C-alpha cells in the first residue's frame, strides 16, 4: 500500500472530490441519506456562508495511490470560544475508509491545524457546529437518520477509539408516534400551565415570517444558554437557516409562545425531508427535483428539533403546553413517527419526561474529545 498523502481543498476539483467522497463510502449502506451536493457546497463556502464570519476552517483530503480515501474539516469557532470561555478546536465533515492509518493522518492534521491557532483540545464531529449536523452515530444503525441528523458506518467509533479520542458527551434521539401518545395527562398539565401563565401558543405567521423569525432569534439564546455545547447563532446565520427551513416547514409545527407581545418560548418540528431527499441521490437534476417534489407529499415522519422556554417560565411546565399542541397538530396533518432529538445524556428532566410520555431512545450520537 502506498503512503497517505494529505492535501488542502483549494480549488473546484478538490472541492468536488470532498463533496463526492461519501457517495463512494456509502454505496452499499441502504440507510444512508445523501444530502444535496449544492447544499453541502453552500455550507462549505467560507466566503459566503455566515458561519465563517466568526470562524476559521480548513478542509483536507487524504489520498492513497491517487485515490481519495478520507476527508476532514478543521475548525476554530470563535463564537463558541467566546461564549464558553474555552480554547477549543473542532473537526467535522469527517469521512474515511475503514483504515485507522488514514483516520489518524486526517485527525492528527486537523488537531495540528487547530492547535497552531491556539486550541488546547479538539472536539467533534460538528459540521460545522452543534447548530448543524453533529455527533457520530454509535447506536441505532438499522434506520435512516431524520432531517439534519447524521449517519455513518459502525466502524467510525472504533477509529476514534484507536486514534485516542475519548467521549465528551452522548446525545440521544427518542422515537414515539403522534397517534399512539397517551395525551390525557399531558393535556391536563398543558391546559393548567397555559391558563396559569397566560401564555398563548400560536403557529408561526407565514405572511409575517421575517418578523417572527426575528422574535424567535431574540429568545433563542436565552432559552438554551445553559446547555452544554450551545453556540448562539448570529442573526445572519439564524435568518439563513430560517429561509432554508421555510421551504419545508408546516406552520402548525413551528410554535411561538407569547405573553402579550413578549416571546417566552418556541418549538420547532420539521417534516422528515430526508424521506424525499433519499431518492434524489444528492442531485436536483435531471430528475432529482421531481423526485423530491413527489416524495415530499408522502412524508409521514417528523422531527422535533427544538423546544425552548426562557428561564423564568421553565419551572412552570410550559414545555408541556408546546408539546401537547405539537402532537395535536402533527396528528391533524397526518404525521406518525416523531423523533425528538437531540437530547443531552445528562438532561435528566427532559430524558425522564420523554420516557414518561412513552418515547423510546433509539439512536445515540457521540461527541468526542482529544487533548
């Protein structure tokens, strides 16, 4: 076997190789969902994507005998380091053949790059932060990931262990079904909470979308600021994500809780667009767009991405008010399987609440760390 050669992604050809590698690695993985190549390229665009206004990144390819066998991004997220008072570096977009030497070369290169820029440790995978796809799947390989969740070969965890990474945190995904959740107790709690707090829960207003996104952005940081790994999104990042989600969201599944004019919480669930993306195989043309439009009508799964309440209302149980409304609306819209993800392993209150509601943990993702 030839030596492993690492090169920087610095032109159109190498960018295409970076984007194409997963299609070779996952050729025989029936549960993998290829993301649209155009969307991946937009996320990697350091000149245009707002994430990089507060971050630096370099992308690397690994070759052996001229063939691309791995890829990685090395990331310094200044927003994260400011917010948490850490000197962290990150890696993401990791893909690799089943070869520990290739994995070691990539991960050591990323580590060297972030350490040269002041990092004291490296964490990941985050692609490119915890606000996007993150975590390595370590349990639950027998089904496709839902929208904005990851999938990877089982051997990736072994590669991390052999290179010398240790667990930083596990993230859980829970599964339930909107039609089988026992709602009596939740409804009772929800009605009581909404009456006692005076909170009105409403769908996002699609005619006044930008104004509602602005309101949600203002409360976003306050609702999650104590969460491990949370990174406040800039206004530009948040609005871009809102614009992208607008194409697939159902307003009845994006809920805003208000007391008067003040937003005190929100919940976001998205139809599992992965079910429509899979048949398109990463391309919009020549037939990918038609396939997406066709399969989008058949989507019956939904993922709850976010449910946040500002601190002063947290103890009131307001989350139950959001949850009850989401479930009712999901039923009316014809959705069934519902994923709640991701939940930190040590978020005892949320894990317990989901289990009481009959949700089952069915996938585990891991964030790794290397000093």
